[in-house]
C-alpha cells in the first residue's frame, strides 16, 4: 500500500475560510451504473444567483459513475471520450478568481465533478474540465475538506507528476481520492455528506479563486487515512494512487 506524507499546513487556513462560501444541492439517489448528480454552475458574480434545472455532465471513466458536479458560468464541453454522466439540477454560485494567477484553473473556468469508481476500492475520482476560452493550469493537488473538517485532506506526495497539467479548452484533469484504508486501520471514520474543493495556487501558498462544495453519494465513508493525489492528465494514472 502506498504510503502518504502529509502536506496540510499550506491549505488549512484557506480551507477553513472557504468551507461555507458555496451553496450545495441534494443529490439524486445513486444508481448502479451512472446515477444522477447535483451541479453548481460558477458564474462571475460573487453572490449566489438563481438556479434553474438543466442537464449536467457527470463523470464515469472505465470504472466510474456519475456524481456531483460544479461548473463555470461559461459552459464548455468535456473532452471527447473522457467523461460520461447523468443529468442533474443546477444553481449559480460565485466563481471569481480572487486575484489569483490568471493562468490557474479555478471554479471560474472549470467544471468540477466527483464520482464513485468501482476500482480501486474505497476511491472516488475528481475531474475538472476547462470550460473557458483559454488554457488553464491545474497546479499541485486539489485542497479538499469533508463536511466541517478543520484541516485539509492529506496529499499523496508519491503522485506528484513531472510537469504541471495544463488544460486547453475542453480538456480534463483528474485526481483520485482515497476515502479510507482497505486494511481498516484508519481512525475517526464516518459517512461524509459534502466535499469542499479548493484549487491550489502555482506557488502552493494557498487557494486560487473561490471553492466549490459538492454533495457526496450516500454512504461515502472516510477516515483518517483519506488522501488525494496531485492532478493528472490521464484518468487511469490518477486511479493508480
């Protein structure tokens, strides 16, 4: 089993400040193959707008299923052949870049999807798709928080790629989330209902733009061994961690 080294200090302050910034919407029941998910569309406004029902892409890979999504106000198509998913409801949420590096991927220029996967066990897949008109870079690893966690989920340092993942419009990047130890040796376990996602700045000094909060499928169990990989350009590469 891959060992993990904790890299939480740089993300904790940004995570605590942002955990309550975005609105969530209840998921539909998770189906056996590609269940419906809930979506939040990030716009340029810093306040929540009115939501309307519409179809939203979930994510499935070769072993994935649809999940909760968040997308930018300027919607774009997912990379061909990389994602499929079920429809869901949507609402508008603020998605400004917060003065961060304009080259960074944020909620203002990406759609964010979290999905269950069949393999490896105890994993989920986080997918972002560039919905903007310019390239954006997925720096470092996503900064995650389950429910009301006061510290960011640890980052799997073994997953660090050789180069930053840069996305052209329509392209996607992936990060795997280990929810709990397969050996059952984690502590403080319980079912999580929400996942807060922050994007990292290039220098790793904090978060870029506003976070997004996604609803998790029922029965998403996490414990103290939970971790997230760095962004990867290939789905299967992400799921190896």
